[in-house]
C-alpha cells in the first residue's frame, strides 16, 4: 500500500520546487526533510536568478538556465497567487564586474565561447565600457575595468521563495514531514520503501534531492552521484535608499533596501563557520566596485556550502536498476527553481525526459575518467 504517489527527499529549494510542481500536477506528494541540524544551501545563498557565464562547454546547461530564467516571471506569479507571498523576483538584467585586466579577458573569452556554443539559440550579452557602466550603475568605482551585461539575469528573495514553495505545496495538498532523516531506501517491485529513524513510507516514485545528503542516498540505490561542498560567505548591510538598479555578481540591493555583498569560493570541507579574512575580502571587493557603500554598516554575515559536482552542472537521473527512483541536485537552485517546478516534476511523473537531460546523467563522470 502506497503512502503517496511520490516521495521527495529533501525540503530545500530543489526538493521543494519539485514537490510544488508535483502537487500542482495533482500527484499525492510526501516531502521528507532532515530538519534544522542539516546543511542547507537554500537558507544561505545570494539570490541571483542568473544565466550569464553559465554553461561553458555545456550548451545544454546554458539553455536550461535561460529556460528557467524565462519561466521565472510566471513561476513567481503562480506562487504569489497560491500563497500571497511575493518572492521579490525582478529581471532588470544583470552585470558581471571585472576588477582587473585578467578578469576582463577571462570574462570576454568565456562569454564569447558560450555564445559560439549556443549556435542558433539566443545568447545575448553586451560588454560595457566605463561610460556605459556609469550610466547603468551610478557610483561605480574607478577600479572596475569593464563589465558585461546580460538582459536575461535578475534576482529574487531566496528565503521568501523557500517559504512560498512550502506554503504553496501545503495549499495544494502536499504533506511535509520535517525532522525525518532518511536512513534507508529499499527498492521493491512496484514501490520503493523509504525508512527514517521513526517511520517508513512507500511510493512508486521517489525523488532524491537532498543537497549534500544526495551522494549517500543515491548510493543506496546504486547511483554514484559525486558532490562536494564549496564554502561561500556573504555580508549584509543595513537598509539604505535605492542605489543599485540591477544586480551584479558582487553586490545586489534587495527590495527591502539592504545590500548583499559576495562572494567567496573555498573548499573547507563541511565547515560552515564564517572567516574574518573572507569577510574582509568580500567587503573590500564590494568597496572597490562601489566606493559609495563605505558609509553603510554591515549587520550580518554567514557562510553556507554550495552543492557542487565536478563540472558544476546539475545531476538529473533516473536509476537504471530501479526505475521510479530519481536523483535531482544542482548548484544554482534559485535560478533553476522554475524548471524544477515545471519540467523536472513532469519528468518524474512519466512525461518525456527533456532532451537535455542525457547530458546531466552521472554517466558523464565515468566518461571523464576514461578519456
Ligand atoms: C553562498 C552561496 C551562494 C549561492 N548563490 C546562489 C545564487 O545567487 N543563485 C542560485 O541560483 N543559487 C545560488 N546558490 C546555490 C543554491 O543555494 C543551491 O543550489 C540550492 O539552495 C540547493 O538546494 P537543495 O535543496 O539542493 O539543497 P539544500 O538547501 O542544502 O537542502 C537539502 C535538504 O535536504 C535535506 N536532507 C539532506 N539529507 C537528508 C536525508 N538523509 N533525509 C532527509 N532530508 C535530507 C536537508 O535537511 C536539507 O533541507 C548559492 C549557494 C551558496 C552556498
């Protein structure tokens, strides 16, 4: 006897987006989450809905990110209608700032190559000189050599997004069980049993979308899904009047008025502590970009762990040995929330697999090892 049509393991942005999509399709969905002690990238990210610079060497990922960014407006509107929560989505375009000649060269090369790989698919961007930057971003500092602008980019409030996904899921009849760490997954004929410390649940379909917990859970069903944690640190200032009309890779102003400052990337294993030297670097980078922020006080800082595959691209896979068990994990779970809600949930329910998904199978890691 099944407890649900689908069990989703992991209530972060990836699992909650898929669960919201599943509930919207009318599937009886059970969402299990480990709870407050777990590592949760969804509560510590920067909130960009970002296409620019993504998908070098993988045009499928560039297209996937763009598709999600295109769907984001309707996705946010649907969430608003279902829950009353405005997730603060805006799409004014986004700017990547180059603080040195080396960064500029790298940025130009990357974007040109992604555009080349896009072939006849759209991939628009524009390099901005100092004058154009100053027009778009008044207050930009003299250290910014140049910048790239992409019309596809935007941002949202990731905490409101997580809240809205959970509220919307519940409103559509989804059942959420926090504090239920999955300890075993047993594939059976017609249904898979998922065991937590206190209960067991069965369903014909199971989605493993447990962030950094995915590797251990995927191994239980014979899938090798290698993921590493990458530390990122963010600073937040007090509120100020609107100064920044569009998000950049280093600084963005939220609708509430605070400035979010990023970013760092480090391998510190599973250590989520903030580091004073990283805070200093983030603040210095932000001030080089926008010296006018000097008068603002920093009121909060935190670190969180990115969920990173070896090539930075997502994993979407249905177990070959146990059809009905799916794995979905990625970096950029804010950006990809809209496609997770729509395309991934439909794939889980048996709709055709989007053509791009073959590229996102874990088999690509085996290939890399053998070349
Ligand atoms: C510093 C930083 C900045 C970022 N900036 C951006 C950005 O600007 N734009 C963007 O698109 N993305 C960004 N990201 C990435 C984004 O935050 C993640 O891709 C996204 O949050 C991943 O969501 P998730 O649900 O996979 O993982 P998580 O949020 O980590 O959630 C995983 C969930 O699985 C649960 N879980 C784990 N193991 C088990 C188990 N055994 N049983 C039950 N439940 C389990 C946990 O309780 C947890 O709630 C950033 C990340 C970081 C760290």
